[in-house]
C-alpha cells in the first residue's frame, strides 16, 4: 500500500443529488494528477455527508454533473499502485485508490506535490 495526500478540486453530483459522489471525486494535485477521473472508494455514510458539506462550502462553480471547488481540502489516499497512463492529463493513474481520511490539519500547500507523486511512480 502507498499513500498520497491530494487536494480535492471537484466532485461529481450523485444520482440522487443528495450527496456529492466520492466514486468520481476529482482529487488532483492542483489539477495535475488525473483530475477528472480518479475513482476513490472507502467513504462511510458519515464521511460522505461531512465531505459533501465541506465541498459545498468551497464551491466556485458547477456544470450539469460536476461541482468545482477551491483547492483547499486535503485528502489522504491509500492506493495499491501508481502507473503511467496517457489517458490522464498528469500522465499517471492511481490504482485501487481509497480514502483513508481527510487532513483538516493540513493546507493545500502542505499536500504532496506532483513531483512527489512522480517519484512514487519511479519517474523522477
């Protein structure tokens, strides 16, 4: 298992629209690591409700399916593998990513940089 602290940049609106779905949360390193398609699992209902409220407080815009937020909320992600993928804007994909916890004690500036994540992938 590996760990990265990423910054939330947006989230998909759930089918019921009651909560923002974590399934397609756009956790990205300041929009550099696949911010559109990181599928993250591991949220309890209580955590889902909390993060929905926090992300809505940070909302800066939305379209039909996505809520865009100020990049302030740091989330600790556990994943099995990091691989090169031309499919994503940052060129990397997290495999089997899960939320460990939200880091309310950290700022976005303290989250992992794209360079740190590239090192985890063995690319620098």
